[in-house]
C-alpha cells in the first residue's frame, strides 16, 4: 500500500550499523497530518488525498482556504499537499496520518526544496574550471568564457552553462531506506541526505522504484559451470 506524509527536516546525524560502519542519516519530524480532501476515480477520474500539516491561526489563511478547512471539518493547516495514491479510497476526510504509517525497512522518496545560494558564477554553480592563477590570466579568471561562434549559428544553444540563481529547486531523492521510526516523537530517520535546510518542508512517500530483492549466496547455485568458476578464479565468469 502506498503511503505519504508531510514533515520538516530536523537535521543530519550519524549512526553505526551492525558492522560498526558509520551511516549518515537524516532525521525528519513527520506529521501528524490530517486528510483535508479526498478524490475518487468515479468523481474526479483519479484517486488522491490532500494532506494538511502544521496548525496555523485562522487569521493567517485566506477566505477560500478558511472555507476549505471548514468544509473538511479540520483545524486550519499551514501546508497542503495532494498525493496520488492507489489506496486513497481506504482513507477518509479527517483521518490522521502519523509517522507510524512507515516502518523500519521501508523504501521512500523524499522531496524538498534545496538550499539557496543566491546569484552564483559558473565555477560554483556548474563546477567549471578557472584559468590559471598566475601571470597572464587577467581579470577573467572566473568568467564563463566563450559562448560560441558569432557568425554561425549566431546564437547560444540551449543548455549552455552560465551564471545565475543557484538553488531553491525542487529536488527528489529516491529509494531511501527508513532506518527508524519513533511514533511518540513523530520522527522518521532515513539513510542518506535529504535536500533543504533545517526546518525545511519535505514530503515522504512510498518509493516509485521497483525494489529488487537480493538473491541467495553464491554457493546456493546448482549450476556446475558456475560452481567450477568459483573454484577457478582465473575464469572470466569468476572475475565479474
């Protein structure tokens, strides 16, 4: 069953796995969220739910937003996000989604807004090379350089790297592992980095990736050719 929740990024930390290796993790304060609206295939041609997160005074909302909350019969929420879920029909308006909707071992996709870096040059923004920092470089050591021929095609091709606004983009990190879930503190710990600053809004949902289960150990194969390859490390099949 597909699941989704809204939360805030608390920060990054480190934990140790069973082998003693250090694993970078991100702590997310997820939920509680309330189902504000429900869409069905019969009425709206697709199944989805709209989740509301973080209480806010009613005076902070516009009149259409206030009416939307009153119709749903829920307290005013600051953030609203719609999720298309296959099992949305099983949820009803007013249902509360908490962190325990996920469990350790689940695979999730986390979406957030990346940190803003202001107006940046090509070196910081795209990792371009600079000129030598010795005699003769002049004042153009960090410039973008040539943009192309002026005669033909007399224009700049799309996709050419250049200076500009860096960051503040929607970024989705896919197929992260849920390491730990704390329902009392509404905390979800995922393995890896999550885009955005501390306190940034993030959405967590079941991954869209196809999870391939690991196969058995190498010695479980009954194929005699594979068995001989493991015995003889000189064979090409053993070096793969």
